[in-house]
């Protein structure tokens, strides 16, 4: 017996949540009111970002540090779309890959210490994994926690601002420390809020 349409719709993961948009991207999306499909602007922004990074790796400075992040903000126009297209599931992975590429390429090309770049990337990846696994289990992270993570756009713009001010290693260190503390705090809070099973609660095989 196949599930009813309503049940299938309830089980479907909301891809807008997995986009991990920040305030900037969500604000831009309000202008389009969900009318623009997300796949094309996201892929276009990712390609422009990759080209800018490849062409200016190690030479990005001043306002040009914002160019890759600004290019990816093209995808923010479609942040309010329901993401119900056949290939819209591609959008979150493309956003994730582009953010990782930006953080890695900018840190490597600008001489940020490798361990610091590694910690930032690891913290971002762990936050994304946490959101994905919780969603699959039907328990999304609280909205306040998602806002606290700044979104992919907030993180990229923060790093770009650090580069403009000449504080790029400091910006990486600040972002790394903030995300690690947030991750530890949220993990501890989640574990403490999880009910503890007693022996009587554990099912036994007969």
C-alpha cells in the first residue's frame, strides 16, 4: 500500500531548511517572494565564485574579497522558493561546496595558518552534518540555533570583511572559536534535554 499524498508531503525534507541561509540571503529572497526557481541562480553564482577564486587566488584584496561572496548571493534571490522542483535537491550541496571552496581557497591563498583553516572548515562541516542528521530524524535544530550559525552568507561575508580590514587570520580565528563554542554548547544542551531510558523502558526481544 503506497503512502497517501499528504503523508508523503509530510515526510519530504524541506530543502529550504538545508540551504542554511543567513539573514542577508533570506532578506534578498523576500524581494522575489519565492517566484524564482533556485537551481539556475545557485549554479550560476557557484560558477562565478569558482572562476573568481581561480583567477584571483592569492591576489584578492580590498573590495574584491567580497566579489565571490556577492556572486553566490545570486542564489539568495530564490531562498523563498518552495524548492519542489525535480532537481532542486542539488541546491544545498552546491551551496555547501561553494562555501567550503571559498573558505579553503581564500585561507590558503592569503597565507592563513593551515590549522586555522582546517578548524573553520571542520566546524562548518559539523554544523551542516548536525542539521542534516537531525532533519532526517525529524528533529530540526531550534530556529535560534540556526540563526546563531550566521548562515553560509554570513560566514562568507564575515571572512571577506576580515580580509578587507587586513585581519584575515583574526577573522578565521574568531569564526573558528565562535562556531566551536556554539557546537559544543548546542551538543551539550541537546544531550541534557534527551530523556534517559531506564531498564524498564528498553524493549526486550522475546
